[in-house]
């Protein structure tokens, strides 16, 4: 979490802005966020750049623009969705963008499923359209495959059916409902987004969160990671019809969620965090009960997941399916376990330490296939359990909250949290009175959906459910 004061927010002329942005991206910078915000009756471009291994955050602002700007997507593919979103929301056109179409379709506009899709032409090439309505309770998303027989030449993913308006509501804050909006940005990432929102407000107000509250936030975040990774391993097992692990992990996911409920009364962690700290404590008896449950459930998880690695028919199905190379993952700016599974060595807990993550050793990078993405989850489960054990063994004494005053005027804050899917980024800009002039949220799924599209390229269409589960990306986190 970093505060940028008025002296650090000098706007750059357009030519200098793009020169500096290009130089930073060429020097290993990664776009944590790139968006347009209101300024002097117009729109300015804002780029939050993460220099991961250097542990440095950079914020670049342009002077207000009135029309188009040069697209950098041909040189830096990680900007492709950001530039499309800028055009969609602000009208500023990225000139030279190779595939300029909406990211989220406005209410009353064209149906994303009937829009302009990339097409492959040739004898016996055919299209397969999936969604946006899916079986069960899955959220809407349209997948358009260009195939030759069973082989996938290209997959295009269209989202944007929900028109939620959560980011717009946050931009009107901070207010009484802002924390609720942050918690509902993506329901399965309640703690990740709530912490990022709190971090932005705490940076803007100069609030120092007490050590005990920092550790309790860490426990909640790692429980969220445990629940989702365990559930994903079960879902991957179900997709290859391996029912023992699928059934065990479905139950065990619920047990991890119940541990979160033990702390705050809600299985997803709603109302657990607040700007300045946390709303719930862990007295010794409940801390001991949490640790006892953790040991019991982890032992069962270890047994259930070991069945995967010991079953040749499962590992053979996972291996070499849906590979994403390290070069492609880095070029697209993938984050989280999906990036690490492809060999990109980034992790916000290590690169930008926050809260109780003073030292963190992420799992070793993998080779980029479904097996690597599955095993990355297991490796993270092991590390999450170790972290919680250590924190509960030496839980600091002291208060749960600290005063979090009004945000500083004419300032900005960028808050990064490593959620279970990857890096969550919240960027807030304040005006003369400390209210938000703009608020930007980047969920890790926004970075990673294109990784799923690449994973299918050159594979079989029957690999799609398995590849999809190996990423398990958020529709609502994308459609803010």
C-alpha cells in the first residue's frame, strides 16, 4: 500500500507520459492498473506500474486528453484489455489497437454473444459457441471456439453481461456502504478485496494498523486461499471423473469456510475487516479451537489430494494439457498461481510485503500446463497452513483497531493484495476535500482470462472444461 502525495501527482504531457510508460514497461514494469479518470473537465490516463522484483510501485498521470492516444498494445500485449476498457468507458480511442471492441457491453447495447468475433476461414473450419447461459448457477460468459475437427485454432471470450456498477459506486465514496461494495466485488475473494480497500484508505489517512489486527487479517486471507484452492482441486478431479478427491475436497472446502465463520460469524468473511483493523478477535480458547480444526482438516486434505498425484490416469490427463508458456504469461501480464505455474516468479506477498507478510517464500515456478496449475494450488495450501500455524502460535497482543481518519486531500493510493487468484489492485484518487475523485479496481481475473484463451490454442475442444477449472476465473470480478 503506497501513498502518493500532491507533489508526486504532477501530470505529464502526453508525449512524455507515453515515453515514460513505454520505458517502464520495457524495464520490467507490469501494469497493475491502467485507466482513465476525470480531470479538469476531461479525462487523463493513469498507470500504476509494479516493478515486482524491485518491490517498487510507480504511478504515472497524463495531462487531460480530448481525443485519441497511441496504442501501446502492439508492443506490450498486457495492455490490450486495459486500452479497450479505456475506450469503452471514456471514449478516448487507442489509435492502432489491433482488436478494439468492448470489454463490458453497456446496458441496452449489443449482446456480447452477437458481436464482432475473430473468425478463422478455411475448409472444414467451424465455430462452437458456448454460453452465455450455462448449466447450474454459473455466471454468464460466452466462449466462441474456432475449430478444425476437435482442434482449437482460437478461443475468444466475451464477458460483460452483468452491468454491476460496483466500481462506479465506490468512486462516489468513501461512505457508509463502501466497505460493503468492496466485500462484494467478488464473493469468493471477500477478504482479498476488503483488505485492498482498507489498505487504500489506511494509506490515504496515514493509519497504522495494529500488529494483532494485521495477523488476524492474514489468517482470514489464508483461510480464504485454503477454501478456494481445496475446492478447485476437487473440481479438477471431477472434470476428469476422479470422484474420490472430488467428493472429499467438496466437503473439506466447507470446513475451511467454517473456520472463517468461527472467527467472524460469516463463512466468506463479511464484516470481518474494517479500515484501521478488524472487528473480531480470537481469544485463546477460539484460537486453540481454530488450530485444532486446521490440523484435522489439513490432514484430511493431504490424504484426499495425495490420491490425485498417486493416480496415473489423473496425472496423465493433467500433464501437457492447456500449456501457457512463460513468455506468453509474462507478455500478457498474468498474475497469481496461473502466472507462477507458467514460470513467472511473482507474488505480492514477497514483492510488496504488507501486513504480517514480512517474509514469504512462494512456490517454485512450474511448466505451465494443467498439472502445474493444479500442483501450484497444493503447494500454496501447504504454505498457507504453515503461515496460520506460525501466526496463531505467536499472536501479538494489543488492540484490534486504530483510528482511520479522513483521507488526505489531492492524493492517491495504490493498494496491492495477493488474493487466492492473484494480485488485487485498488487505486484511489482524492480531491480537495478528501472524497474520491476516482476509484479503480483490478481483479486478478481481468489479467488472466486471456491466459485461458491461450491455453486452448492448439488443443482439443474437450480440454476446455479442464483448462477452465485450472484457471477458475471470476466473471463478477471482471464485470465491475
